[in-house]
């Protein structure tokens, strides 16, 4: 197809850009993709670059960047074993006459599946009647095959099912359904323990796929820099600048925090590079900084011209120095996507990154280039406004909570005699203190034809039974109410409220699944909660760090700052990125306002106003006041002190995490991430990267060591954590 003349294309693009600018009335951001406004701030002068012509108001259009893609990799095969799912464990067990097991998987965005197979290995009870027992596999609701359950005692079965590639979607569900009978006449007990089949954990899905070219465009950001459909941890690398300064530290940390929010529970591996040539396969590169601090920008094929260290428009006029510039590009070898957050000044770089970390602003982004002219301040949320936790009001309804899809909870109905438990997140704020008298008025309905002798409703909190009621009406119940008292000492920041319907049919007929599917129970979203609580917490307490308290209050991290040594090492910076990622995973907000300082750049008033997280080994630790306490401290010459005991250890490769009341403000806390050596910092980084270690945190001090020089990444016994509680706790509130 013949392309239109460049002038017509540019005119249409300008009209589209103008339409967006006119129709979007949000005051929070102005993004330019066609022309630059006059600059009121002259570009910074540099003695290392040639003198530039006077910067006139730029009215020329930006050059229209051509479409660009990243070259696809060679076709390959990927094996996804069932034991990667925590649901499977040592086996996937199916019980009773009819049972189902469900596993979910995603398809990476740049994969085009050529063929997909499910390879099942299973064993089953020798009591099963072969002609009336079978195993069926369904993919996204479509059956792909069945096999009879006719193996002898102890014999393992195997089967391979071909999946049509057209059935594979972004989000996929495998259902393994077992029909099991031990009698040809259907007279068996449906709860007979001999009715079982186990799917072994070495069962797997095998993908043969063809990678597709990756389009470089901001309309699907964070993709292609981060793919939330990836089957493996995403690999991201940051390019180190010529000199590490506050502007780069803060911008990079905020960007990494926002990526942590995208990741949530998914894997993410981050590292630092000196050159784009060090990129590994499937790794994405992020470059933050001006052309002066990131000279590698000159080696990339960027959609904007770069001359004499300044980005320019089509008439070779420098873009305004206070404008942020975001670009998507390919690495020099063409195999890796590159995100560039830059500008002709540090102010522009800050503005570009802030555009990406503010949720309602980045929705405007599209194309390969975004010129950010203005990003307005997003107000900080209330310190007690924590999305995903209980509302701050003491009286609220079930629909005021959010479900797994981050949408308000609606009425929920379950069916069958063996109906699944209805579960809700019931997460108290970390500093909630509950008084006696907390109740929930649970509103529910249930179907007719239940057996009133054996049918019941039960309410649990974290598996602990709270109350129950017999479903005693043969004609069913409509919007009945059960008052349940919630024990004040059991509501935690990770609590779950469970509602279980035990529905027994009035008439049982073996081998007929339909006899119990007319039974149903519903929990209504207008169920009412009445809580009695106050806000206070005892600190220091590292257990509260599992939920981000107090650093994530408010959730945009605006009361938190991070301190680094004057000359941070690579271990310091890697720990900084891991910490930022973890803070992103445990917080939710429309913006990120976390600040990072080298210790000689910390404004004195900030010490009193903020919670501080300090990173560094003992010789260069940025806040030495932390280790002047008498309870536990690291000292010079590899010595350590606890109370009046003092000793020297060689070598000392332990990592140390310590929390204490701020020496500058008793209403703030300081968190120290340290060690005598960089190996100690690496162990602290491992703790923040691994959920199985991070969610063990407690007391006020943790000593981290390993059982080997190179611990296995998934070995739960590879690390030793020693917890100390030495400081006297004080009461704090959000």
C-alpha cells in the first residue's frame, strides 16, 4: 500500500494531537508529541560541549518517528511444569464421584503459539470401575480429550493431549475433571475414600512458540518494558550514569517503585549495567538521565535528533530545557526494547519519570515519543487510605471492600453439596487496635429443597470458626441475617473472612451430579460491618514492615526518604532498587513521591519530617546515629556490641536489618539496612527479594546469614534469620 505524502501524514498527526489536547480537560499533565512551546528556562551551560546558538522559541513540528520494532528471537519450546503452582505441591488430588482441579497460566504478549500439549501423569484408586471412570482435560472451557481410569494397583498412567493453538488466550485455565465410580450400578457412597485420582507434579504443558516482533509504543506501557503475562521473571536493567547524583537516584527509585506496583506478586529481576552491550537475552533496558549524564544515548537509534548534547525538533532547534522526553527505542543490536526517560536538563528528566509513575497521567501516552510539558502535583492520599485494606470508617458494607480484580465486591453465589468456600480479604490497617463489640450482620439467601437437618451456614476468620446457623427452611431463605461477633484479637493486616455453605440435598442419588446443583447459597454485598477501633501501633516492630508500616503511610511514600553513602557502591544501589520494588509491591497510590539522598545532601529539616531508610556498610553508613544505640550495634574493625557485651568477628558477612525510633523525631522511625561487608548487603537484598524471607520479619533487629557461599534460590533452608527485640517499644499512629 502506498503511503501518503509526509506533509499530509504530519498534518493528520497534528490534528490528532490537537484533538487530544482539546478534549482532555485533566489539569494534571500536558503531553506534547508534535511541537514544543517557548522555553523560559535556558539550557544548562557545559564546558565540555560546543557553544550552541541562542535558543529561540521552537514552533517547528517534531519529526514524525517511523514505526519501529524489536527483532524477534528464534522460535523455541517452553515447558511449564505443574509443580510450579503452589496449588499442586506434591500432587493434585481429585476425590468423590465428580471433582475438578483448576490451574491457570498466561501467554507472554510476544508469543505466537505454534503447538501446545498437555502431558499428564497420574495414578488412581484400584477400586475404580474402568468403564464408568475417566479423566477429562478442558482448556478455557473446551474439552481436548479424555482417558479411562483403568490402571492396576500402583500402576502410573500417562496421556498427552493436543491443544489447538487458537484456544490459547492471554489468560488461560486448565480444568482436570475426574468422574469416578466403584460400582456398575451407581450405588456407591459419594464420599467413599476409595474414589480418588492423583495428578503427579511432573505433569506439564509444552509450548512450541514463535516470538513476534515487539512494537515500540507507549500505548501498552509498561509493556514492552514489563510484561505481566510473562511465564518467567521479567528481566530489567538500568544503565548507570557517568556520575550517581540525587536526581538519578530519586528518578530511578520512583520508576522502580512503580514497576514493583505493576509486578505485585510476579517475578522481577533487576541489575545495573555500564554499557548496553552487556544486555542478556530477553532483558529490557531503562536509561534515565540527560545526554550529558548518559552518553550512551548517542549510540541508540532514537526517534528524536540529538546534536551537541541537546534533543532537537525538525528545524534543529533545541527542545525546551524544562520539558521531559520519553522515548521507546531498540538496543544497538536491535534485540532489546529500551525505555529512555530524558530531557535537555535534570528538570526535564524528573518530569518525564513523574509522568510514568502517576497512574492517571500515563494513560495519555501513545506513540514512540512523548514530550511532557507539565505534570501537576497529585495530592497525597490520607495516611489511613490504604487500598485493599478495611475502610477507615468504622461502619461500612461488604461492597465497600475490593475483590481480587480490584473491583467492589458484589453478591456471590455458590452451588452444590460441596460448594467452595467464599473468601474475602479482611485486612486491618497495620496500626488498627480493636476493642470489644465488633460485629458483622451477614445477609444471605439459600435455595429450597435443602435438608434442614444437615445444611448449615458457617462464618470463619482465618479458618477459626466464629458462628454458624442451621438452614432450617425447606422452602429456602431470602435475605436472612446472621449476627457474628468478630474477636478483637484475631483481626490482622492479612486476615481473611470465610463463609461456608454446607448444602445437603433432601434426596440423594449416586452417580447423578444434577441432584445437588439445584442447591445454592448467596452472600449479599450489603452485609454490614460495625467495628470499634483506634489507631495506634507499637514500634519499632519489623513485623509491621511486612505491610509497609509506617513507611507506606501515606501510600505515595511522601513521608519516607532513603539515605545512601556519599559514594554509593553497586551493592548499595542494587539494594536500593530491591527496596524500591518491595515498597511498590506493598503500596497502592496514584503517584510515587519517594526521595533519595546521599548523606551530604540531606536537607536538615527533612530529618525531622520523614521516616528514614538508610543503606550502607558499617564504614560508610549514612546515619551513624543508628549504631550508637546501646542495644545492638555494628562498629569499626568488624566489631559488634550488644548491651555491655562487645566482640570482634572475622569474617563478618551477615546482613543486618534494624529499626529504631528516629533520633530527630519520636513520631518517626529509622530503618537500617547494613552489614560489615558488601556480602552482608547482598543478604539483605535477598531478604527483600524473597517472599519466604521477607514475610518472616519480626522484632526490631534481624541478622541474616547463609549456609553456603551460593545459596540455591528456592531452598527454604539456605538462609538463617536471627531475630532480636532489644529496644523499648513506643506507641505510634498513622
